């Protein structure tokens, strides 16, 4: 089988220098070569969803090399504000230092490795290790220790600051960090995804802000299941979420609604589920009511971005490789009230090969009325919060991955099917008239985005 005239993948954000461990062993390289051969045929080994060796390789070659989302600028608005965040399984302090710069500091004292920050959030000019009392500024610089004159008379504190991410940058309020000093810039890593972030998050100067702290809960599955789902899987809605149609949460013909979606695949493993659904009056761009869309200012967008919005297009979801996703849709608020448009950021934080922690940020427009923002928050949490009605369906389904991935019999006898949308499978085709960047499809009944994501995953693991 062959891809349907898809543009060749050229991995975005290719790094130029090595950081951390060396090449994978021969058996792992052989397996990853098989993964790439299988992907060309629309197949994938279940081993990718549960393998300790693969998991360690991901920590070393993906989370140690890629730009990874760590938070939103609204979470640390003032100098000294901090929150604890993760890159892979490493814990960092994301802090705005006394000069207003955002730092990402490894939460490990340089003396014996004890965490220097034990609160999830707060404001502090310094961090003090509880073990031996070493002190660090919120910039990460070493700033003293007990009995320094006696214990550290000949000591260069400049060498002993907290280890920090060598690259930290933002785009449309999203904070990313990279642990590879030789990696490309964030703007280059995101590539054409910036075009879509502009029309999703940059519709006025005020922008969007987080609502409270991110919700967090553990899921008995592999982190890649979430990234795979949100990068392009609209197909599951008509089966997995059918009960929501039956009880009236999803109104109308759900299959028809899903059919208004299509895919956009970008270089670097990033991908989106885009929708084209005309909004009834008085709803405006992406279904926002007049009191919200009247605050939007499109002068910063280019002609094609404005055409995207004027043409009743929106983005349902996306994944930025490796583990940041986004979701925007309508959700119920309370009986008798119309549904509200909500916006979520979602991150799939690995906790070993069989578990991940799901982080869920609710976003609101700073320019929107409080009544609308409150309704949007309720809609988002009710749909995709820890007890959200969609969330229960998804996480139960994803829990099947790790048992299958560890099964000796499954590894020997089965491959997951990723052939939907490949040549001869259906009506899935490439749009020739797409106004935006990337490779766009004509329908959602395909798995181009998922195959691209897994291709980038295997490329990253094999890169030396």
C-alpha cells in the first residue's frame, strides 16, 4: 500500500548536536527499522505501547531533544512566581526570575540531589535545599550555604547553580523548553503550526489565559495513545462516544458532524483535525457568540488566515510533537442553556511505559465577558475534565494498549491497523485548494496524521 500523494516528510526541528546517551543498541535499531517498514504498509507493532527499553529511549532521544510544552505565561505573571513542571519524567521549576525572564530549573540540589522546591506553586526569590541548606536564586544561580566561610573557603559558586534548560521560549503565550543547546529555535521547530496557533490563540492583543491550575489525573495507558488520538483520530467519535448521542449530549447526526472534519498534516509530526461547519447567526468565528467575536481583531493575520476564519473553518484538535494537544468544541453547561465553546490544552506526561499523567488546562479569552468564560469552563470540565463524559470513554479505551503491548503472543502475531485513508481504502484524498500550510485531506476517514506522528517518533529514536 502507498500513501495517497502525501508530501514527503521532512522532520522539522532536526537537531545538530548530541546531548546525553549515545546510539541505541542493534536490536532496538532493527525493531525501529521494522516499525518504519510497517508504517509504509499502514501497520504498527503493539510493542510500541509497552516496552521499558523503548520508554527509556523516548526519555533520552525525544524528551531530551525536542521542544516540550511546560506551561502558559499566565501561570507565572509576576517575578518570583513558580510552578513545578515535567519534561519526560524529570521535574523542573518553571519560574519567572527577578529580571522577568522565564527559567526552567531542574529541581535537584547540586550537593546531593534533594529537591529544592517542594510546593507545587508559589512565589519566591530563592530556593533552599532542606538537606544541607544550599541556597539558589530564582535564576538558578548558587547563592550560599551554611558556614560557607569555614566549609567552602575555596569555592566558585558560579559552577554550582541549578541545572537549567538551555533553551526556553514562548509562542502565543505557550511556554516551551528544550534540553538540547544545539536544537533549532522554537519557531523553526513549530514550523507551520505557528500559522494555526495564530488563528486559534492570537485573535486579539489580550489573548487567552489559563483558568486556575491544570487538572491532573493518572491514566493506566501509554502517553502516546493520547498524542495519537488528538493528532488525527476523528473516526472514534461515532463508535466510542455513541452513548453521548443516545442521551442527547451530542445532538443530531454525529457521523455527519464528524464528516465535516478533515486532517492537516505538518512536517515534524505535528497534525490537526480541522472542521468546516457554517455557524448560524449570530455565532461568529469558530462558534463564538457576538460578545466574544466582536472583541477579535484580525489585522495581525495574513490574507489566508482571514480566509480560513471567514470560510467557517476551525480547529477541533491538534498535537504538537511530542505530547502537547489542543481541543476546542461545544459543550453542555446546564439544562436549558445553549452549549458553550470551550478551549483546552492537554498534555500526556509519561510515567513509565504503562501509565501517564493527563494534564488539562482550561483557557479563556481575557476580552470575553465573565458569564461566557464561566460557561465555557463548565462545558470544558464537564466534557474533558477528570470526570468528563468524553474523558471516561477515551481513557477506558486507551487502557487496552499496555496489556496488548506486553503480550508475547500479540507481539508475535498481530500488528495494529493504520491503513485507513491509504490508496484503495476509501474516498480519502489530498486537497489541492487548501488555503493554509500543510497537507490537507478531503475527509476525516483516514490516518495520515497518525502515520506521520509515528514516523516522526521513530525518526527521532533512530537519529544519532
